[in-house]
């Protein structure tokens, strides 16, 4: 009998953290008090203004399909947000509301990436991003990046790795797992380089808004010829609503609309109505308060980890992650995470979920939990490394 | 400069009905009273019990990611529904909650269909289904079907069209656009034939529940070795919520879970909590009342269209569509639809949105509007064909 599983299944990597999650659930069922520092989701609830807008829409009962590109007023609000926050003009016809950043990635690569074309991206990076390319028959090509370049691709690297099969470049700033940003000069340069080579530029900006002590730059500030993937999940606190957006270059508008109609019909209607309240002053004020909280947590965790002897060659400026080198304590960060969970009931994400480059010595700590919880976690960590 | 649009864009067909929709919107903006009989969406609001459950969850503010496969209690309820409605046991580990049937199709084909493998399906059929295969590099192969086989594939046709490149067979019963069902004996036979040939069987059951005067059979009644795509959109009245489900054969469970984690993380949380109320007795009673209404509408529209001289060789038993032959009035159903809209402000879907086989003489009438509205539409239609 012929194999029926598609071949791509073996090319799509599993998340090692799932093994930790299963074990964490088991330990919790046993009564252990597990502290979760593996979770890429804000612990804050959805802001009340957004919740209220969602409820208000549900009360109408008219939860019908919207246009595939999304509610026109939401697309306009997103365009206005680009103007207000970045001083950048974006034609709202280029903006597509999507089922999370996931939907945005599928659309962006669906309209542009052919089978066997290569997509350049950093190692480490968020693994789902490369798996969208794999799903479509494309070839993710990761390029090792290090702290001296903020764990981000450089124009030089892009030029050096470009081949006739390269379709484009995907960057994420702030990055998951490293929390580091691309400097504006470098961002400008790598967009220019990619476009000069005839390629497509994809900018994952889902952690925009969660930036501390500096500003994130949108790729749209430097070129209209970019794909920008963003989301209401992280900064706006709407993970479970599954809503994000995609900005496409002009030439891709028609194809994107057609593909959206085919692959998801439309984004959840109540999520779209709820998101209309995401840009209200009261909501933004709440989000800025939360951003300040995340900044405190970052400082707390960064200092504590350094004090314990972890190596963090560059202080992260965004997202809610610290990517720390645990080589002083272990040469296998996955085993370290498993043992730490078992002994001390704290869950972390092993580096090898994010790539191959030095990943066996890296651990991702998410500060998506309170300083009170992290204080206990750090005590447990100290006991664990001195066991 | 190299072409940057992916090649698959040219293989994915546009919906001709979109041109009608744009024109209908324009006419409405001009003050014309357009009657919409092109829409594949129930006109009923979401049942109140489902709305209340959604609101109740939103009030918690905790709209967080769920597990990729969906809420365990929802998967259990879907399994219980198979037991209750069809008398069929389905292990809930095989059930994945998905972002609409769209998400279910992407998952089902994503785990099983390799590039260049063929997927057999009926012509006419719902075009998005074949476009999922195209997205993944697969080759949809449509087989012309006619009223004498209920517009459905037969085991004989499947055998005759099978090649070494064929991966599987997709059927939809009730069908969109024809509203016809596969008889249980034939369904059993085509599943057996497909599995004997080593292929995958995909059963689109999204119009189950909307069946009049007979029963729809789930493919799961005949084999565990099938993919079943279903949805809360049509029967349960939850289109805008974007929630459906997929049942997979045992051997695909792990791959499906991994792919779901990667391509959509999870289905909208509030939609999942709302769907928990979809199987409540009070909701099901409301849905059965609506089903009776749809049955009345079908009978009304069927009789009127026959009286006007349209040919409907087989009375549809499900969904909310009548696929009618307009060759007595026109040899170009698309032009007929455009002219009818312009002259009489009634929107229909042209046959060529559903395939090539005889489609230029076919029109899809959706009875997703009241008998009062359809009475006016029929008057307009009578005037139009006698103009």
C-alpha cells in the first residue's frame, strides 16, 4: 500500500515545547504548581473596550460573512493607525484583515512564493513562519545570525546567500525568540537590497507596540514594495480572537483578494467588530500601561538571569522574550528544560524550537507572567542550577 | 525584472459572481431594491443560545488560544452528535475544530495531498474546494456529472478516471451548487472503491442538517478511513464565526495536529465556546424549525421555476440551492444573470462559477431569502424572460 501521508509532513518540524507542555499539564494534574514561562501569549485579558465592542456586535445576532478583505472601516482604521503611529501613508486597499498573522503569512506567501523558490530568514526564528513556505512547496533557507547583528539578517548576508532560486527575505523585528530589533538604517538597506535583487520582502511586525525604550520601524516607512504581516494578538491582547492583517504591494492586491476569498472566505466577524475598538484612546491607554508593565518585567528578568550566570549578549528591546545562553549550566538546553520542569515545575522553551544555530545552548524565557511569579521561578532556577 | 506573482494565482479561478455582487452593490447605492438569490449564507441570525454562550465567554475577558485541535469538550460534543444523529461512533481524538470548513480543507489536503497528485471531484462543484488542492500544488481533476447520477460521482467513474497520480476523491453531499445527495448504497461503494485503490476519501458534509424529506448519510457510517469536512456555518447558522471541524483517519491524527499548530494555531476561542451551545436541545429545536422553512422555500422555488419553463431534471433534496437549466431562455447563463440583475435587480450565480460541464446553461438560485422576497423575484423573472 502506497504511503498516504503527504511528504511535507516530514519537513514540518514539531514543537519540542509541546513535550514540555504535556508534561507540565501532567504535573499540574498531580497538584504541582507549575510556573509557565514558555507561553507566547500575554497574560493580560483582552482590553474591556474591545470585549464590549465584540459583545455589542454579537447582540445583533447578525454574525454574517464580511468581505474577504475585511470590514472597510477596520481597514481604514488600520491605515489611520499607520499614519498616527508611524507617520506613514498606507492605501487601505493594500490592507487585508486576516485570521491572525497565520492567515496573513499564508496569503502573503500564497500569492508570491512558487514551489522550489527559496525564502531567506534568520536562524533563530519562529518556526511556523518557515513552515508556511514548506506547506506551499517553497524552500525556507535559514541564515545563522548572532548577537553582534542583533540576531537579525544583514544586507550583506542577503546578498551573499542570494541565488537564482531565491524569491525573497523574511524578517521579524522584534524577533521571536530573541526580542531584538533591526536598526532603521539596516532595515532600509535590506529592503533596498532585496528589491534590487528582484525579490519580495516580508516583514513580520506582530510584536510591534511591545517595544521598550526605543521605537520599532515599520518596513512601510522605507518602501511600498513590501509585505507587512501584523496582528491584533500580542500588543492588542486579542490572541484567541484570531485576527491580524496583511499589507501587500500594489501589484499583489487583486491576487490577494482572490486567494483570501478562496482560502478563508473572511475573518471572524465578531473579531473584526471588536477590533474596531482596538484603536480607541481608552484602549491604547490601557495597552501603553501594559507595555510599561512588560518593560518592568523585562528589566527584572534580564537582571536576574545575568546574576544567575546566564549569558545574554544583547538586551532585548521588544516582544516578551529573553533568549538566554545556558551553556554555563548545560550543553543541552532541551534536557535542561525537561529536568528543570520535572524538578522545579517551571516551563521554558528550548532553543531548538527556533533553529539549529547554537540552539542547544539557548533557552527562551517568556515574561508573560507577573514579577511575583517570576520571583518564585528565579528562586527555583537558582536552586536548580546549584543542585 | 522577474515575475513576482506566484504561478498558482493564474490557476485559481475568480468567482464570476463577484462581478455581479459589485454591480448589485452599485445598483443598491443608486437606490435599487436588489433581491439577493446569489448568497450561500442563511438569512437567519445565529440562534440565541449560541449568541448567549459567545457573550458569556467574552465577558470573562479570557479570550486566549485554545489547543490547536480545539476545546476538548467541543470535540466530545461533536463526537456525541455523531452518535446521536447518525448512530456512529467517532473517537474524539480524530476530531479537529477548524477555522470554518476552509481550515478543515486546508488541513485535510495539507496532511495528505502531495504536489502533482490528482484529486478527483465532480463538475459542477464548489470552486474553493479545488483551489485548496491548487494552493498545495495538487491537481484537481473534475469529472462531468449529470442529473441521472444526481450530479454526483459514481464508483464506476472513479475507477475509470483513476491513474497512478490520483491521490483521492472529494465528494460533497448535499452538493453545492446542485443540492443533490449521494444515495447511501453509492456512497458506500465509492468509499470502498477509493480505499481499495489506496486513495484518500474526502467527504464534504457542510450542508448536512439542511436536508428535506430524506436523510443525509455521513461517510463515517461506512468507513473510519475517510476525511470528513463539516462546519457550524450553514445548518447551525454560524457563518461569520468561522468555525467548522475535520474528522481524520487514525493514521493522520499526529500530522493533522502538527499542521494545525503551524497553520492556524487555534480556532477563534469565543466561536468555540459559542459552538458548545450548538447542540443544546433548544438550539436544535430552532434549527429544525429553520430547516422546515428552508424546505418550504425549496418547494416554492422549485415549482415556480418549473412553471416558468426552467429545467430542473432532479429535485434537490438538500443545501439551499436549485441548479436550474436556463437554456430555454439563453445560451449564456452569465450574460443572462448580468442582464437580469441590470433589468430587474435580482442577483443569481452563473453556472460557470462551478465548472465547465454544461455550465453555460445553468444558474444557481439560492433560497436564502424569504418566500415574500422570492415571490417578487419570480415576478421579476417572469417579466424578464417574457420581455
